[in-house]
C-alpha cells in the first residue's frame, strides 16, 4: 500500500502511446541493421557494392522502409493490448469460432452478441469465462509493457529515448471521467458506457520531474493519505532553445510520431482564447446531460468536442506544460 506523485514543468508533446512504443521498439531492433547499411553506404568499396552508388535521398528512403516494416509489425502488438485496456474490444475478439458458437446459444442470436462489447454483455458459461480471462490478461500485459520502474516494461526504451534523442517519456494511466465517457463512444464497439481507462504519453525534455512517495498514516487514520510535492522551476526552461526544439523534431520524424491529444486532456489544454468555458483553471466542456440527449444532439456535441480537440492537437508543439501523475496502490 502506498502513494506516489510525480510532477514537473517542462516542454512536451502529447503522442499516441502505441506509436511511441512501436517506434522505439522498431528503432532499437533495426539499429544494428541500419548502422551496417550506413557504414556500407559511406565506406563500401568495389564495383559490386551498389549501395554506395545510391544518392543520399534514395538511401534515406531505404532506411525509412526498413523502419516502417518493423514499426508496422510492432504496432499490431501494441494496439492489440491497448484496445483491451481502453475497453474498446469486442467480445468476439477474445473467442475462437467454436467458443463463440457455444456462447451464442440460448436466446441470443449472433447479430445481437456481435453488437455487444465485452463489459456490456453478461458473461456466462465456459466461453464467457475464457473471453474475460483473455481480456484481463491483455490488460495486465499492457500495464507490464508500459511500466517505467527502472527494470521492466518501457525501461529499455526510455534509455534509448534519452541516449539517441535527448528526451524522456512521461507515461500515465488514468480512468476516464464519467462525463468524458460519452465522447469516447464508438457505435457498435465501445464499452465506454460501463467505464473506461486509458494511457497518456508525452515526449518531454529530460530531468524535469520530482517524485514524492508517501505511505498511509497507519498511526491515526489508515485510510488517509497526505502529500506535498514541491518542484523548483529553473527560469531558463521557460524558453525552448533551437537545440532542444531539434530534439523533438528529430524524435518525431525518426519515430514517425505526430501530436495526439486524447479527449480527456482537452479541458487541461484548452485556453481562454480557445473556449470561454475555462473558469478558474477548470472547464465545463463535458456536459453532464449528454446521456439524456437524442442521438442527433449527442453526435453534434461530440463533433464540437472533436473540432476543439483537433484545433489543440494541430497547434504548435511542443508547449510548456505542468505534468502531474499520481498512483495509489491499496
């Protein structure tokens, strides 16, 4: 049982966690082959060493192709587990045909079950148990895959990110607020109505965060946690240097990353110039009556939110952000 908070102020870019993980994995796996190709292109000798005859532009395309193939293979694995973690999975994703047939007996036809997501349907029987077990294991595997504990998960990729690009990854798991859930819904597949969670990722400058660990107050109130995290801000970080900007540009280009703003982050990233709804550092962008609207009205609200999300996402990055994450383990 314990509580930890990590906080800091730094320049950062929000990126999709799956693409970040797949990009770093592909970069690490392809690094020996790419290094060999570069050496051959630069120092190769002999009439039959055709790679030395390639102009730099074509040679760069060869490198991109090597990375792209590796990234695509890796991305499938990252997406598979993340789909379950975000509860975007489908019941059928976890069942073989024989198991599906067993589950689709009784009074429910195939079309009905196909329209239901894992948590929207009351699981029962052997097939239901198997589907739930596979789903939970994929969720657990996702958290293991994205750990930053210094020994497992993303740790080796963190080292590559620092050494090769001069950046760090700020990774945070979070539950999606109830009011934001309807904005995540995807017709026919979403489980958002029954709760959802996600994983956020930011590329940041290194060594900008402070960590505070605190146990519970076992002497007075074991259910109470108290913590104060103080971060001393160096005024020099308020300006992004050209060299630091170049790190972000190189990392996003090489790892094939683009800024990605998750809908849950819109209230935190919106400014007074983008929305008059920002009051006292908070926003009322997620409407509490969305569940009661008609499908047409609900879709209109989602479209407005999506326009705002894209406006922020397509803005200028990196931005100077205050990033804080907390984790309570009972």
